[in-house]
């Protein structure tokens, strides 16, 4: 029988490895190719990452489908798509999901209250020795994870998201990666000919309580999920400002979007929708469309959605 001390030591070792992933992903210079598998769809992306005293820089190049690139200069993100393709849904998806190696929250002790951490066996990924780390949720409201951490550098080489039945929901892994002492500035210049659009990475616009008070309450989220952002802003294709609540437990995340129903807009989500690890749930309440979406099980988004209610006031 494994002693409680041995389990605690193994958990501490796993947490240290995850903490090292955060540092390695920020500080190393490397070039590589990773593949992203979701819903039997496979995409390949070349990544070039540079870190120096001025910050971090990334260039991501799609290797299949429509040519497209993402350039990250610290917090500034520039997307480059072929002419007349800037607004494509596929381009937006490429921007949203292709951030690898994924950054893991540094609030590891808080995360540890809601997940169990253990060490798996050794493996090889992209020709490099990797230590497996197993992250298991303690309840049914979040997913599990498997990480493959480079034994030499601490870089995250592979990650899978595990569903309630133990199946793989998403998988991202390097197929090749080369560490470099220096990355040339020319390596970060886009080669796709097309229109560029830029935005600065930030949390959703926050509104001070003195200026804005929400008329909505979210009465339930899984234990450990906390509100990390709240505000009103315009989303692509939205006709009115959308109220946004964002919650996270450090690994999983959930967003609640609330928008007034427009007479000429009929594409609101009703019930469930899913794509890989992402589940969404939509309902109508008080002449508003409520959409709950996140990398959590469908039971989680449904329960959150059913807990939301409109706050009546005499001023309404």
C-alpha cells in the first residue's frame, strides 16, 4: 500500500514540474511543429518562439488548409490571412486555439484542492525524453489532463484533455522541436501575403461597480471556480453590447454571455452544442439570450445556465 507521505511527495513533484512548464514556455528559444487533434480533425502548425530582455515573441504558421499566420509581440497579436479571407470563421478558430505550449496557472496550491496530481511513466515525444504528469479532477464538473514534460528543459511537449469516461477529448503535441540559443528577428516576419488585423490581448473590459451594476446573477459554479473577468463589450457579429462573466479554477474555464434578443437575429443557441472538449448551453430568459461555453463537461454548463437569474428591480 502506498503511504500518504509518498502520495504527498508525488503530488509535490508533479506540481513542481507544472510550475517549471510555465517558466520554460516563457524563457526558451525554439522552433517546432505541433499538431492539434479534435473531433477527428487534425491541424499542423509551425511555431517559432523567441524570448529576450524585452519580452516574448511568437510566430505561428498554419501548415494545412487556408494559409494563415499569427504574430505575437508581447501582448500585441497580429493575424495575417490571404486577401479577402480576414473574416473567415476558420481564421478566428486558428487564432483562438493555437496557443501551445499552454500556460498553466501558477496558483498551483489552489488548483490542488480540486485536482489530484501524480507522476506517470517516462515516454518519448518528438524524439525527446518526457515525464508524464497526470491531473485527475475530484468531481464530475471538470476534465482531467495528461502532460508530457521535457526531461531536459521542462518544456511542455504534449497535452491531452481527458473526459469523464476516460477518453481523449483533445490532443496537442510537438512532432518536432529544436532548441535555439538565438532566434533571428527575420524568423518572426510573416510570409503570407494578405491583410493584417491586430489586437491587444487582454481580459474582457471591466466595468467599475459605481458605473455599472449587473442585472444578472450566476448562483452556481463548481467549487474552486472564481470570477476572473466581468464586463460589457461588443463581440464579432453582435448587434448590441454583450455582458460577459468569465470563471476559472486555474485549469478549466467557463464563460457566460448574455445579450438582448434582436428581432432580426435568429441564430441563438438552444440547448447543447459541443466541439471536442468545448461544450455550450443556450437558453432564453427575460428577453435575453444566455450562452454558457467552456472546456468543461456538458453537465457543468447546463447547471451553470440553469442557475442564472435576472434581478428584478422597481426601476425596470
